[in-house]
C-alpha cells in the first residue's frame, strides 16, 4: 500500500539481526547443539458450564429473602453469595458458559448495588467483561427498577451476553415480607388459614398449604412478594388482624399481574424509558429481546 512499509514474515526477515555484508565463508560446522524452544505450557482446563446461576448480594440481604425468590422461581439454580464487585467477577469467572444468570441485589435505573457500592456505568461493564463468562439464554435482574432504563441495562451486560440472550427486569420496586409464626399444640388449621387469607394472592408460589404447615410443629417463615411503583409505599403488614385487602391499591400488585413489555432496538427502548415519554407502565416487567441492538450507539440522522 502507498506510504506503508512492507512487513516481512518474522521467520524470513533477517534484517534486524544479520549484517549480510559481514558474512564470510567458513568450513563445515560440526557438533552443533540442537536448539529447542521453551517447554510447552499446558492449556488451562476448560471452565465448567452451568444451566442457571443465581448470584445474590449477601452484604445487603440475609439469606432469607434472596433464597425465598430462588426457591420459588429458580429451584434448580446453583447459588452463589457475593459481597463485592470483585467478588462478582471472581465468581462469574469460575464458569465458561451460563445458560441463565440471575442477579438479586438492590437496583435502580439501569444499575444495581453490591457491597453498598454502585460503580460508574463503565466500571460495571468492566466487572462483567473481566469475568469472560458467556451467557447463552438470559440475564434476569431480580432487583428494583433496573428496567426503568433498559438502554443502560443492556449496555452494562453486553460484554457477556450471547447473540440470542435476552435480559429482563422490572420498572418497579420489589418488596418481600417475611411472615414468621409458631405452630404449637394449640395451633389450629383455622389459625393458619386466617394468616394465609390475610396475604392471599401475594404468597410466594412455593408456600405450603395450611394442612402441611400444621403438620410441622415449630417456627415457620413464609414469604410474601409484592411490587409497587414507588419506594415510599406502605409495606405489606408482617402480622396483625387487618386484612390485606385494606392495603391493596394501585401501588401494590403480585408478580402475576405485571404488564409485560418487550424492546428490541435502542430507539424503541429510549422511547419507553419511564422517566422520558413514560410509555412503560409503572408496574411492568421489561424484556430486552436483542441486547446488542439496544446497547448499540444511536445512529446519527
């Protein structure tokens, strides 16, 4: 090419170390030692794969809430507790491929928190990319409000997402309530039914029926789950005689009543960002169907 120096192949280009004008004829060379290369280094063993990996921030949550979500919706997952962003990278790096990656942490607007820290957007991308994990099918955010900004969410995970992977999360706040109570010799099935009726429609799907609870004396810890469109809403009551119906309203819905929204391009996602045109309903689960397209830089008109 004009203006470009022709490169020589390293096995034939001798100009860097051989001054040809000083080479003179000599006699035959004998007893020449055989020159060998450095000893070969074995390739590292391939990293294992896992179908579902469930990662939760144990610095912000005890095991109760995240494991309640895991046992309800991701029963076969491999569970990993982390406490820092470096820990996230190390744990993800244990695997070459992950079918479905689930992250349980505090979140908001295209980002989430680990160990009390929300790094910059670029730093979050770096933590994911440094793991070199490859997610094949889906990345699920069991976090508050990550999908209020689906563009930012797609950007932070694009380095680990496979070409057919999707990403999903919520535009609203996830609230889990632990309901502890004791089963004693005096407990009747009517007592248990009264508690179950109080939270009807909001129990985690793996909540046992009253007869099964009554059959096991001792302490029980059951979990309700609700979604609300602002963090200041009154939480579900942990106990008390008032029926839950008195608190049900537009800011509380169960998972089964969430709107489903999908976005497949950056332009579509930008139109649907909640704080912009407000096309995403307050209470919605958003699925990014093409992570690379949503994360791609916007084209100039």
